[in-house]
């Protein structure tokens, strides 16, 4: 993987052990273990895709698929990743994403994974993810983004929705509705692709985090696009 020019927040690692043990600190808020798997992931995707949306893939269903040799190689690579993360006491799952189904925005803007956002937790935690086929996730440099609630026009809409002043209650309102986790790119921003097969560990927003969260988004897909096979933990 070629890092974005001048980008110091991603650190490349060369093993799963490094991915687990390398600290997210200083400038670094994302680790990437670059990989390139053999096998036919497209074959697996076509056999498990369904109605537009997200389907959790059970191991038993994957093992029951009638696959070519190349398809079995791809399936076994994904199952191997599940075992790797479970061995580290993580809780990964495999999903098939067939078409984008966006939630209706009840507020000023959508707060789904298709806009640039940061993951959050109440305790120290990281997100692990890997895209195997289809479009991949995108990242955005922290200095090339602005929190949506800090855009004057958007903040005015949110204040009207809140129905009060710019006070502690308003900040709680933003937090409870996840508005403060979403970002917009600056005019000269250059989002970067996470790439296929690469296993990432990215920083979340949580109290006391030593680094800012990694801003990212899921790709929009439409029916007819190749379904995404994705692992998340």
C-alpha cells in the first residue's frame, strides 16, 4: 500500500502480532497490515448476496457453499481472519453488503456509516476492519476535515432542532444523537482508500484517548454493483 503523501497518521505493520501490539500514540491513529490474498472472492460474494442491505454471514453457511477451488481459497482466508481476531479475544463478524440502504435523516443530516465519521466507545477500544471484495472504505485526514456541528449553517439547524441555546444541554443533545461524530471534507481534502484485503486497526473516540479518532466512511453501493464482503470487529 502506498501511503497518502505527507500523511503520518497511518503506520504500516507486517504481522497480526504487530497489528495487535503497536500502540496508537503520537501522530498515529491507524495501523494497516497490507496483504493480498489469492482466491476468488467474487464467487463467494455472488453466492451469498441477497436483497439490498447488510447480511451477517454465518460460518456454517459459508462452509456449506458449493465453491470452486479458488472460491474455497477465498472463503478460507476470511474464516482464517475470524479465527485470528477471536484468538485475540475480539468479536469479529463477516457481512455481505448488497446495495446501500440509507436511513431517513430525522435531523439535520444522516448519521450513518456512509458519511465521514468516527467510531466511538465509552471505554478504550479500537475498530478492526477488512474489505475483501467490492468497494472499500475510505479515510480522511483529521486536518482535512471539519466536524459537521461546527459548520455554521448546520449548527444553526441543530440549534433550531434542539430548541434551546448553545449550552451544556445542547452539547449533550449532539452527543446523544451522534451528530458530533460526523465530519465534512475541506475543499482541498484528498480521501484515501483502505484497499482490499488489508487488515486495519483504527482509533475510536473515547474518553482519554491519546490520539484523535480515525475519520472514515463506508462506500455507497447500488444494486448491480459487486457486493462487499467485509469483516468488522
